[in-house]
C-alpha cells in the first residue's frame, strides 16, 4: 500500500489505552543488499523490546516472552530477503494492538524507536507534504512515463493501467477518423488519409492528453507537489490547457524525453525544483519575520503546542534533526509541561504539534536547522490569528 494522506490520517487517529504503539524509523538504500539495514532494524526492534518492558514507561509491563510475541511480525521481516532488496530511502514500521503496517518511503530517517499510546508520525510528513518532493511527467506522442522524485532520487511510477500507452492507442476505434492511421517517426505521429489537417491533429492530441490527465488524476487527486513536464516545446501548452492538476511548474524540461533515462531526467529536473524551493524558503523567512513582529509567530513549544491543538497554526516549521521533546499539554490549564525524559503519561510535543497542525489544515515543512526561518527553536510557527 502506498503511503499517502489517507494512510497518515488513519495512523494519526489510531490510539491505544496503553503505551503499546510502536514506531520504528530507519534509513534504507535503493542499491544496498539490505544487510546493513537489517542490523539497524534489529537494533531498533531490540530497543522497542526494552521500552515495552520498562517499568518507568509502562503501566503493566509485559514479560519478555509476551513482548517477543507482540513484536514477532516485525522480527519476521528480518528473514525476508526480497523485502530488503526493494527499499527506497527510508522505512517506517507501525506496530500496535491489531495493527502491523510498514512503508518504504522516498525520504531518509535517522534510526528511531518510539513507544507510546500513539504513533510517531511527523518525520513521515515529508513524504506527503515536503516541498522538495516533486512529480515528473515525461510526455511524448509515442509514450508516457511518470516519476516521483526528491533531491536525491527519482522513482518510476507504474501508470500503464491508468493512461493510454501512446497517441496511436487513442485513435483505435475513433469513429470520427475511420480512415486515419498513425505510425511513429522521429518522435512524432505521422498521419495518413482523411482528417490529417492541423485542426484534426490538435483534436487528437487534446483527446490523448485528456485521457492521460484523467488517469493521472485518479492517482493524484489529493496531491499538491509540483509537477514538471518533460516534452517537446509545442506539446507543453496543450497539456497545460487540458490538465486538472493544480501545481504544474511553469518551467519545463525541453526536448523529446523518450531516450532519457531516469538519472538524466533527475539531473535536469532537480535544479528547476531547487529554484522553487529556494524561492519558497526566502518567502517563508520573510513572512515569519513579519509575523513575529506582529506577534503572530513563535519559536516556543509552550506557545506552539496549544495553538496547534486549537487549529491556530497556518505554517509549522520543524527541524529535521529534532529529537523527541517530552512533555504534556494540560488542556484544562492550557499549559505545556516539559520533561527531560519519557514517563508513563507524557509524549513527544513536537509530534503532537505536527499531527494536530496537519489534521487541522495547517501547512508543515521539515527543514535542516540552518534553513528554518528563525535562528532559535527547533519548532517554529506562523499563526492564523
């Protein structure tokens, strides 16, 4: 199953009465044989085993035998060679009462194990909201390819069951063009017979692109990551005029992409996305500075955590290097209590702020610390009011 907004929301709403929800995050590699990753994963599961039996954290700690049984599905992954040979950049595993799910994600994580009454989700938000994530549509009359990428990698997405293979496939059975036939030549379709005028060619291209866009939107209906298009120049405005996708990047990769391998496409795509990222970062820093002057921003957890629960946050910035900050938000007193370690009833306040911000419609960005809007605080926010 693909990790998406729906999956995130379902995991965010999952709660347990005990501290038996386990989140394991580890970095993985697309080219590794998986041996190093298996060692990291086993170490994290051993940490989960220890936390599940910790009397400082658990109300009623399980014995080792019962705890090993509880984690058995996760430990069994260590023996799945195919699983470890087909990883992306990061692995997220969620274990709880009657739940065991794992996702290979195009974002890297530092190794972490979190045990609480809920899952530790904020690092996974980069996979669905990160501004360094993008889509690439390689479009020609002879083929359609689709990719999901980030700064470090690009991954083909299977779409053959959603879109036509090429322009010619959309002409079969066209009652308006019974005598029209097409074959490939120099990257373009060559038309013969009746209906070969420029107007007819444009109509066929529009129909072809409309079918492509309809298929892609079945997959992308709740996405908003920027989409780049790689195509010959004259096709770009035609597709843009057809598409229902809300975030097609104005810049494009010019030329017929049919012979370009994914590595080359990534090399040409990332500078265009990086430019957008830099522009957005500069804009956010400017907005944060003005909001801070207007007392509509903060870099203090004690102000941000309750604001997130109240739906007051417009944009939340989190340091990617942030470690769990333990504490409790006391609703009745509207105060945030910070702790130096995990105990039976506290939780990570960063995760709490991130999940509540997301569920209440706020924007979230995970950044390296030196790219945050302000020099202070691993958690920073612009408020709606």
